[in-house]
C-alpha cells in the first residue's frame, strides 16, 4: 500500500504531463523538419546574376532572422539549388555576384552590401523560389511586424506586392522572371514575361533618369525600406525613409509604364515583345501570345496565388 501511495501521484503527474504535451501539439521524437531532406531550386535577379551567394535562414516567430539553414551559389545563368533538412518559414538572402544590366547592357557587380531577399512560409520538395526586387519588397513588409501568424503575413505580403504592380494573378515567388534581353523570351508564359518586364523597367527607369546602372541596389533597398508599412510614399510610419534613393520611391509606380515602353523600344529588347500603340499604358501585347495555363499554380507554402489565367497581355 505504501508503494502504491508513493507511485500514484507520480503516475498521475506523468499522465497529466503527457496530456499537456500532446494537447500543445509537441511532437514526440525527431520532428520531420530535422529528418527530411528537401531540395529547393530557383533563380536570383533577372537574367544571369552569376556567382552570387544564396544563404538560407530560419525565421523566428517575430520575423527576425534565425539560424543558418544552408548556403550555395548561383551558376552562370543565375540558377541555384539547395538541399536542406528544414521545412519551416525561411528567408533567402542573396548577395554579391555579377549580372548584365538589361537596360544598358553593362556588367554590374552589386557587391556584398546589395541584398535581395525572399521570405517563404515553408519548404516543400521541388519548390521553386525566385528572388528579385518584388520578393525583396514583400519580405520587407512581411517581416516588419508579422503579428501572430508569420506564414499568413508572408503570403499576404506577396499578394499585396503583386497587386501593387498590377500582376495580381502572378505568383512572384514561383514564377521565374523572363529575360527580355534574350532571343526566345517569347516562349515564356505571359506571367514570366510580365514579371520580367517590371523588373527590367527598374533598370530602364534609372537610365531614363540619367542614373548609372550600379544605382539599382540603392533603388531596391529604398523601395523595400519604404514598403515596410505597405505603402510607397517615401515614408515609414510617417517618418522619411533613411538613406538616399536614385529615384523617389513615391514616383516609381507612375514612372514604371513609361520605363516599360522605353525598354521595349530599345535595342536591348530582343524578346519580340512589342510596345503597344500610344494611349494603352500598361497593356503591352506579345506577338503570338502563349495559351493561358490552367489557373491554380503551385500554391506552395509561403507562396502567393498560383497560375497565370491571363490572356497573353502584360499589365
């Protein structure tokens, strides 16, 4: 009896602890995020951002950068592949490398201080993650103050950025931007071409403003800083954004369509995509537009809306 009296509270305590553990969703044993390997492929920048460092970090619940998950480099065409043993929210960080500026044709070396980012709510096998200026804006907004649900904040920020640049049907993470400086870009889907044209227009905008192509990282950084509060108004929570920008972020959206048209009229455009007639701002038609794919797309964790569902025009 003494033995039973002694053991009863202990057994009851263990049972209570087990119930609490299971009730809180704690996994007993090794969690899948530690035991499973998953390979992610993708691209960085527009065109061939070669020999750039791609570093992958865990994201903490508050959006801050956590421990290192993995690292790799882009190849000569800007592609990368990385295998990790983690599938929670992560941030991709790209630094260094070199690329050919699409508007001027000059070779640019951004340096280690020029950073592109992408935040992803989760990693699935064979996911594609494409990292560029728009994903950098989305990551800046999502990780600034994600609230109670980081994954929801990441997805919403990607959707918001796509809507801001009038490509709400494009998954800015899963879709690889088309390189309009290369012959044959017209074979890309409408989503790839439209996304690629927006990113190319940032470079063209600098050229139109008489700025050097090396100023592009400064412009992207200024846009990302400004968009932390979800607006491009040269203010963050009512205060002027820190640092300088070669183009006022507040005017970028109104200058975007002229920059698109100027690039399409330039000899740098080798894609076959033509500048529309005047008066059709933002509606750039492709020659022999590809058949629109079925809507839906990848819709992977952390990704925005999938599929194109377009009609071959560029918004």
